[in-house]
């Protein structure tokens, strides 16, 4: 009975480490798009990221072939190509911290899609979380002031919606076949790289500037941001409940905002600050509802997504 406590403590430490790795990755992505087109960088990240995930698959002697190719390919389009392509594109003109928060509106799009597509019930309290998130979105998007980085903000929101769509596909896949999380993530990353490679190849863009800053950003995205982070996530899921892990993931956008403020000098304005705070509060509220729902057996629209380095 007492042997599990140290392991759980290590899992909590791993959760903090994961938040630091993925949260800070937004800063590295912002740096990278100064030296390469967003789709070129996203394609490189996906290709090498997939390779870094196949290595532990070989080491652990897991089956290499995916079990459900069409579903995994669709998941790759949504959760790899869609999320990484759109969020990296958003970073070209948008701030790293703000983009991180907007992408992390994903749980609210998931609630709505699960309600509309899967027929899952959304509790009244969850509608409160959605309302808080929408209020925060309005403050950040500033519809009365359409200039500036509105395109970047919309792209970030679309990345969150694409992530949510992937969560729905992932749930359908888990209902159809038994899936290995590492194998699924590796293959969806590889499949997601394909459209990004096509776009990077055929859409005219700036050539890569192989500066030290770009190389550091790329290596960070591949090794700490993908390979190490994925292994940490698997360890966390094996030792903590999904609700606890999801609640801990709220630290990611917070770390992204703070890191962007310190390193990049991205100080959000008053309306953006209030908007980001509302979204983070809504995320925390929704996650707590998930914890309480599981504890008391409430069946609500809760769709778990495969993790993406949201970075």
C-alpha cells in the first residue's frame, strides 16, 4: 500500500517537468518561425518528432504497424497537421503566450463537438465554463478592433478546434479497437507530416536560415518537446488518473505566457490579460468538474485527447 506513494510523487514531479517542457516550447516555436516558414518548420518537427517516437517503440518491442490506418490518418490530419500547422502559422505574427492560451481552448470545442456529434450531455456547470471561455475569447480577439494580429488569433483558435476534432476521432478509435498510445501518437505524427511536407514543398516561402537559434529551436522541439515529453506523459498516465493529469496540463499555457513575457518581452495588454485569465480560469473550472464527475459517477461530455506538445 505504501509503495505506491513515492511513485505517485514522481508522477507529480513529471507533470511539472512536462508543463515546463511543453510550455516553454511555445517560445522556441516563436523563435523558429523567424528563420523558416511555418509549414517548413512544422514539417521538420513532425518528421523528426515521429522518428523520435518510433525509437522507443522499437526499444519496447511494440508492434510497428498501426491497427486502424484510415482513422489514424484522419487523426494525424487533425491533431498533427491541423494543430501544429495552424498554431505554427499563428506564431508568425502572433505572440507565443497568447497563441498558447487560444490553442488551449480545445476542451471547450471538445465539449461542443461531443455534444453535437456524439450526443454526450453537457452539464449546466460546464456551460458556465464555456461561457467564461467565450468571454475570454471575445476580449482577446477584440472584434471592435479588427486590425493587428486578428488573423493570428483566429488561426490559433482554429488549431484548438482541430485538436478537439482529433479528440473526437481518438475516442471513436478507442471504442473500435484497442490502441497503444505510443504507437498511435507516432503514426499520427508521421501521417500528419505528409500534408505539411506537401505545403512546404509547393507553396513559395522563405528558405531556411540555419542559424544557431533555429537549430536550437528545432532540436528542442524534437527531443525535449516531443520524445522526452511523450515518455513523461506515458509515465504520468500510468501513475495518475486522467483527471489529475488533465488538471496538471493547465500549467502549459501559463508557462507559455510567463516564458514569452520573460524571454520575448511579450507583455499582454489589459483586455488580453483579462481574456487569457478568463480562459485559464474556465479551463481549471472545467477540469475540476471532470475530477468531481469521475468521483461521483456523473456521465458528461468528457473526451480525452491524445497529448500533443501544445505545444
